[in-house]
C-alpha cells in the first residue's frame, strides 16, 4: 500500500516513471473499478432557497453531505 501512496504523490507532482510503478498502477485501477462497481444510494431531499439554475448543489449544515440536481 505504501507504493500506491508514493505513486499517487509522484503522479500529482508529475514525476512518474511508468515502468517503475506498473504494479501500483494496477492497484489503482483495481481500487477504482471496485469503488465504481459498488451501488450508490440516492435519497430525495428538499433544497433551501429558490433554485434558479439548471444545476444546483446544496450542502447539509454539517457539510458532510451534498445534494444536487440538474
């Protein structure tokens, strides 16, 4: 897992030598596919104020959840 974090850090800095991190890249792809395959739970919610846009986002008071519509 340490190699994975090191890979992501170097990637963010633009300092990747791809042949050296082939195993880490495979781990990243596996994690992304695993997360994408999990079901998400959508719940209806009420928006505060009057929405006047085609895309709207509203945050919970605790800022831990976000609701959006478009």
